[in-house]
C-alpha cells in the first residue's frame, strides 16, 4: 500500500494514499490533541497534512527511507506543522479540496474516551495506531462474513476473538445457533486464525518484509498491554 501511494501520481496512487490517510487520521488527530491543540485546530492540521501528502508526493520518501511507516508519518507531520507555522503565521490554513471528511462530534467523542493524561502525544499515537489496525482487520472480517451471508454467526462468534475475554459460554452460543459445542469451538478457532491473517495483511501494507510484519505485530501487542 505504501509503495502504491508513493508511486507516480495516478488514480491507483491517489486511492492508495487516501486509504492510508483514512487508516491513520485518527492516530494523528489524537497526537495533535494530546500535544495541546484544541479540537478544531487538530482537525484543521490533520486535513491540511493529508492535502500536503497528496499534493507533494511525499509518500515516495517513505519507500526510500528505512524505518516504520507510522514513525515516518509522525515525523513528517511534526516537520509539516513546524514549517507551516513559521511560513504562514496567522494565515488561515487549509482551503484546499477536502481529502477526508472529519466529524467534529464523532472525533472528539472518541478522543474523550482515551486513557488518562499521563500518555504522551507519542504514546497516544501508538495506542491509537494499534487500535486502528485491530479495528480495520475486524471490519474486514465482518465484511467477509456478511458477503457469505453469515452475519448472525459472526455476531455470535465475535466476542471470542479476544481470548480470555468474558462472554457467553460455548454451550450458550451453540444453543443460540443450533450447533454443537465442538462446532462452535472449531468456528472460533477459524475466526481467530482468519483475524490473524487479516491483521498481518493490514501491517504488511506499511512494511516490506515478513520479518518486519512479525516485529510490528510484537510491537502492537506491547503497545496494547503497556
């Protein structure tokens, strides 16, 4: 995905970049809010930054430089804001074609549910990134079940995605779906395996090798359990 977004300006490149922006806009918004920007300014800067990425083909540098894409993106945001503040001063930011529509209420409600203030802007970015990756993988899994006409099955099995999470017993779910407990256990195992595949696919969009995918997965787990 990063490779496509960094390619010469084509419809495919623009679509890939927009997909990445949609995946990362909330982690960046959370970083900006925790950095002290009020809600409107945080959205304003995030929107302007995405326009900057689209218009200046910055993504090509992400392919050339070593390191994680999320780290590259955060460093680029910091540099962008610093440069814009020096150059524009009090001039109104933005004004270009909106790349992503941000809902003030929805965004701020989500941010209000974030952990206590001891999180730094960087750690809140990392946490938001990890949650976003999980959410996108889960959304794809749900879409796959919906396409197969298995929405009800997914709704019943979804609580088991996280091992150790409190929820209905296998017996209760089996009774609700008219299946045996063994069938439910097998279904949960397949669901978890597919979720892990989708999780790896999400991460693989921003790194180059399978080794890096595993490293990012380990980092994601550390972030979520910190």
